[in-house]
């Protein structure tokens, strides 16, 4: 993964230093085993320039709630994050997944990565990184503007049955620190870093 990490870092540095930025996808890495284990095809993993810009943009400067205010160093961790996730959730639409990690951003929120699997990008099929950010209110319930209590992102997705992959060791440590309960589902996708039976 070190070489993959370096490739993405080099590609990202080139993109950021290019004064005449082109609107073409940037190579991130090859599809890691963690995604192959849940049925992803072995396609190039790419990220579009506008998604990179959104990840690095300042929310305050842009007055855009979709800006994620990541540092370049944080974004360059992307290949490592998707290669060794804590869990993976299926998304709200077909072919979309959310990779949840136990790596925290500067505000103590776990990084999550949105991935669109097997889509057409220019003349190629790819797995595209749609977003990466620290997920606020990931584990704790909160009160919404309408006064109703809303479940945190992780417990809500577990309750809805969206979990498709789990690293038991990472999840146990994270859940212990946040007070969450491990789900009871027994079978999950497997790779060398992902545990299939979480009942033991």
C-alpha cells in the first residue's frame, strides 16, 4: 500500500500545482481487497477534480456546507483508508457504498469515504471516489432542528441493516470508546483484514 499511497500523493501534487487544471479523473489506486471482498470489480479507483476540490475546500471560505475542509495530508491517506476500513455500508442507491474508518480527523470525527462502484468514466469503467470527509455525529444521537432525536450515522445504518463488511477488532475498539453495540449479524464479506464472524 505504500507504493499506492505514493502514487496518489504524486498525482494529487501534480494536479494541485497545475495552473491549467484539466477536468480528467485522477488515479487513486487499484481496487483494494477490502472492496473486492464485497463484490467490487477490479477496476481503477479514480477521483474527479471537482470532488478533490470539494474535499480540500474551506467550508467557511466557500460558505458551502458540502466543502469538507481536509488538508492535503489528510486526503493523501485515501488509498490506505479504503484498504483497511472499520466497516462498509451499502448506500442509498445501487452501486454506492460508504467506507467507514477508525481514523479520526482533526475534530475527532471518523473519516468516511463514499465510493461509486463500476461506473462509466470517459472511455473506461472505474470505481470512483465520490467524497471523503470526517463524519460529524457519527456515533452519538443528536437533536435535530425540529426537536426530534436523530440516531448517529453509524448506529442508524447498523439498525437499518446496511452493514456489509466489518473489521471486528477495529469496530470493537471504536464501539467501546463510543458506547455503541456491535451488530449481531454473523456473516460479512471477508478479506485478510476483515472479520466474517463477529459473534465470537
